[in-house]
C-alpha cells in the first residue's frame, strides 16, 4: 500500500492521475509475479490464473477487500504498517 506516488509508467495509473488531477491517492497493489522463463510478460499478466496462482490471487483479493474496509476505519500510516509487513509476502 502507498499513500501517493507517480504512475511508474503504468498507463492505468497515469489515466487515474490525469482524471483525478493529482497523484495523491491511496493505492493498494496486488502483485502477480513474473513468468519464470518467458519474455511474454503481457501474455502472462493477461492470462487466466491457474492452480496455485488462482488460489493465491483469490486470497489476495479477499485481503484487499478487508484492507479497503480497514482503510475507512484506521489511520492510513498504521494500516500501511500492517499491510506491508514482510510476513504478508511469504
């Protein structure tokens, strides 16, 4: 989670920044990794997740929904400390 920042080259974020008129908005990221032995990153990102990837993505979506609700109830910096803990990524 980040409280603000640039688009980092991400066209979707660039569009949101342009529409909002500011880069100052909260962002909750869900990472999907990269293909192990392929240069086809676009195909990897756009494909339907399977097996363990699907399970991990489903769990991440549930966590993201929970964190979104928590963001309405808690201090953003405090929530970032919870979300960005190393044990959330292991």
